[in-house]
């Protein structure tokens, strides 16, 4: 059985060796140490390195996950186009979401701002609103299931006939368009 002194030394060493762990997870360290101490039969033949490894796995499994989002702010809005500052890593045709819940597509990428086409009523957006990247390239449903259906700009059905069936999703800017526009 691990002594409580050895357990606390292991816990402190582990926290020092892994500074990226949120300090609020120290309670998880205590629980892990208590669980290891109570199940000493499993660790009787285990070396210090192995116990340390097991402790690290248990702590990392319970550590909170941080999600980073790239956000920007609306500089101006008009005629369905929003000028957004702060989205440095955005891709062309990437979908963004405004704080009002509306979505848009980044089209005009300039060094200091991005031109975003708004999918919806741009009156719901005002200067200073937060805009966040979604990481998804805009795509829409295509196929036989679209015939006779009414959809919004993102391909969501708005005709009250239920969800779409027999459709695939395709990028809004097709590679075939480049072939169509190429000189012969």
C-alpha cells in the first residue's frame, strides 16, 4: 500500500511536471491518490514510474478541455455585406456566425478585414457585434430530393414538408465553375 506521504509527493511532482493542467483539477489528484492508495494490491509490484504514469493518465482524463475560438468584430454592415476585423486565419468560403445567430460566408479576404456575405436579414447585425469562425466551408444540399422544395440560403427546408431526403452536400463554389469560366 502506498503511504499517504508517498502519494502526496507523487501528486505534487506530477503537478509540477505538467504545468498545463488546470490547478482546479488538484481535487482530481487527491481522488486519484486516494483511489491508488485504496487499491494497493494492483500497485504492489508497480514501480514509481509506472504509478506516476497511471496518476498522470487519470488526471489528464479529468482535466477540463479548453476550446479556443477565433472571433472578430463587425466594422460596418450594409447591403448584405459585413466588414469584419479580427479573423486573421479565416479561409475563403468559410462559414461564420454572428452574435445574433445569423450565419454568413467569408468571401473578400483583405489584410485588415474580411468581407462576409450575410445569410439573412442584415438589420439584425450592428457595428461591434462579435463574429466567430465555425471552421466549416459553406456547403448546400444537392440532388433529386431538392426538386420541388423551398430552402433558405444554407439549404435548410422552409416549406414545411419535413427534412430533405435523397440529397448530398456540395460546396457552394464548385470546381466545375472554374472549368466553365476557363477560356477555350
